[in-house]
């Protein structure tokens, strides 16, 4: 085996998942994360279909995920007074198993911590590659040398920028911004959610952690705003200006937003690249092929990608020149199919006109009675299952 020392940037989902598989195949993984500690907040994420579940079973974490699952039921669309207008089935949102992103990150971190070096509160500042490895400098830590570097640091990947170029070359803004944070379950939601949609805006609440709390979610149509991703006060000001007086629970949630411990705000986008590797640097998960946070495919795609990337490195005995190419061959069509799930979803989530919002609300009301009522969930499942996973055997570690 060669190229045993691997640096992974990003400790959310893709990074720890890759660290798990690399350890199993005899590699030494170090994970560096800009945040000072594990990020516990975020959306509920779902897994659906045999590809996702097979990877989770082979990792040995499916039982842990099922114990922490949200158990979410249907999503109810309401009017400004909170009166039920339509109901969408759980399978469309929750798949086979749904879990809060923060809970998933914790499970993966706990599973890998005994054998993986984690460095929190630091980030890569430069990558200098030669014939034998990559010299890496950090914002805080001393320079170190690794055989390979993997960017698993999300839509706004810093590793991608260092190795491939400016974000604008690869990220396609889908015309929507989103925010999410934890709040009190003051509606008494019982494993369910409510959503309120107006022209260019959507506000939702869904229960979390066995109804003890709730997640508040805001989506709004907007061109790229270019806000500082670390300036929470500015982000909250924009959200308040957009939703104040919007109706339903908007004002109450905007008030609660100021006290949320885990406020998150970002644009909704996709990543499109001609190649996911350059020399000894490769990209994984959203950094390589983000399908958008609206697609419901990101976490499953990231875990499958981690499985394939580590497996191909093991099968090639660490030869990145072979493994990176095979990884992309295995994943490219699958990732594109998952990205198609994100295309057009933005317009359905936050329609640009009052007329279209009204039409969609009425359509959702009658959808349970239509012949194709389960079509969207079937399309999502087909995309999630559209890959034949190789069974990467434990390699000979000579």
C-alpha cells in the first residue's frame, strides 16, 4: 500500500464517513475542521433505497441512526391562520430513515474518533504538491505533509478553491436562500411539520428530538446576496426584513431566531465540475457535486461517495492516479441523477408569483386523490438507487 497518510478537510458527514472507510483499509486519516467543535445543528436528512442503506449497514451505523431517527410523519401546508390546506406524505420528505444532520455527524464522529485524528478550530491555507506528497499549511497549526488531501468541506469548499480555483466557476446559484435554527415546539407538533407558502417565500416548522424541540426553516427567492457567511447579525437582519409581517408564525419565529444557538443561513446551489480531482487532491460530497439542500439527496450521495472513494483507493493499493479516476467513473452518472432532483425544486418550493403559489397550494390539496400521487417519492427513490455498489473486499495490505 502507498499514500497511507490522508488529510480530510471537513468534519460534517462526508469527511468522517471517508475516515471510517480509510481506517478499515489501513490508511491513516486526519480530519481538519474550521469550526471549534462538531457542528450539531442543521436540517433533518434522509436516506432512501438500497444503495444508501447498504452503505450504512456495511459501516455498522444503521442501528444507531435508526435509534436516533426523527420518526417524522406527513407535512401539512397551512394558510395564514394555521388552517390545514394540504398534506404531503412522509415518504416524500423522510425516505426510509430520517435523522437530524447534527445527530448523524455525532454518530459518525463517535464511530471514528478512536482511530482518527481530529483537528478542530483550524483550516488549510495552502497546498503545495510535489512528486511524493502535499505540503499543507494551516491557519493555526504547524505545516504538515500528507500523501493525499480530500476536500469534504461542503458547497463553499475552501479546499476546492485552493486546488481548483474560485467558487464562481463551479457553484450555480438556484435563486433561493435558506435559514434554519432550533426553536421551542410551541405548536405542539407531534412528529410532523407545518409549512406556509406565499409568493417567493416559505416558512416551516417541524418537531425534532421526540417533540421536545422544533426546527424553524425559512426559504426565500433572491439573487445571490453575497453576504459574509460568518456575519450572523447581517444574515438575521436580511431574514427579518424579508419575512416580517409575512403571516402565520413568521413574526414569532423571527423573534425566536435572535436566541437560537445554531442559526444557519446560506444560499441554495449546486456544484458542477468537469473533474473532481487534480493531482493528489480530490473532492467528496457537496464539495464535488452538491445536488442542493432542496434535493434531499446530499447526505446519501456523500456517504455513497465516501464508500466508493475509499474502496477504490484500497483496490488500487493507494495509487491515487488510478483510484481517483475510477471513483469518478463509478460516481459521475449517479451524482448527475441526484442533481436532477434539485433542478426545478426551488421554483416549486418558493414560486415567484402569488398566482403560482395559489395553484401549487390547490394542487397539493388534491394530490392525495390523483393517480400519480406517489410519483415524486418514486422518482427520488429511483435516483437514490441508481448505482451498483462494488463490494470492496478487505485488501491485501502488502
